[in-house]
């Protein structure tokens, strides 16, 4: 996964993702990873960067 994830917070089985990633696939993979880590709900606020550099 390419990008900058500023935060991953899992509290009371809720995950919150913030930051920027390079592709939509990276964004979805981050959410799947949060679920795999034990989250039951994920607030995926990751932004897909369309710029050349994150």
C-alpha cells in the first residue's frame, strides 16, 4: 500500500482511518486491514490523492 495514513484508531471495536493513499484499492485494503485487526465498524476517511506526489 502506498500512501500516508495519519491515523488508525480502534476504540470499542470501531476503527477510524485518516490520511491519504495513492489508489482506491489502497483505501479499500486499509479498511479490510482494520476489520482484520478486530474492528466491527470502520470510518474510512482516507483520501485518494490524484496528485503525482502525496
